C-alpha cells in the first residue's frame, strides 16, 4: 500500500495534478529547480525564495509561484540591504509573481499575518498582503475553488477581528469559522492569563 501511494504521488506529478515543492533560497538554485522540473513537465513551487526577488522576471515568465519564508528576519548575504526580506514581497508583486507567506513551525502561525503586515511597510499593498495569506495560498495549493476568498459556493472559513488583522498592536480576533462552523478561541495562553491575572 505504501509503494502504491508513492507511485500515485509520482504519477500525479507527471500528470500535473499536484506540484513539486522545492525548498531553496538562492537565485541560482531557484532557476535550476525550475528548469529541472520543466524538463520533466512538472509544475514546481518554490518554498523559501529568499533571493526570489533577484530572479522575479524569470519566475514570472515561467509562471512559478513562491512561498516566502520569514519577512521579519535579517538577510543571509552580507551585501544585501538590511531590509531586503521586508521588501521581497513588494518586488514580487511588482513583477506579477504569484506568492504567499509562510512561517516555520506550527507554533509561529499566529504571527503569520504580522509577517505580511511587516511587508506592507515596505511597499506591499494591504490588499496584496491579505491575498498572499488567503487566495494566493489557495491558488498555489490548488484549492481556490473551495476556499481562499469570500464568495458564494465556497467554504465559509474566516475570522472576525477588531482592529487591523495585519497589525499585532490592534488585532483582536473575536470569532473564527471553519466551513461555516464557529470554533472556540480559548487556548492555553488565555487560560494561563486568567489563572494568574488574579494572583498579581
């Protein structure tokens, strides 16, 4: 059964039903990965893409999407601008490259909107930042027919908040829904807060 699953996955790649995700940050290896995948007729998605801004025209011409890593981080190259990671999303937007945001580790996902918000301070429009967290992500994953935007016929997966959802200073989530079902927002952090707020 395991071998069959692997075979089905490989066949899906060559039939372009699924994409090949390549984790790489450097301009040269991004280009190599794209050309390698294209030589086999495989759709590819770049995951990481720290230097994707350097090959944005190449990515656009090959219609390759990028899942960007942390924006709130220093660049890895000494000669890059100190704010390069903040600017990369806006540079990809300007070139018309489809991109989304991600964050390493499930424990960091709550900070994902603020990663996008950081990019807004460096040229990315707020609409593009929201799209890079929602519809763009759904398009890259191939599930944009059911989620990623608020439209009739799609899953009602959304949250409601006070303030700006991309600003950690004002964002207060008040309700969340998955496929139309409201989910509880209580968590360990809130429980600990209630436990100790009376103590001090």
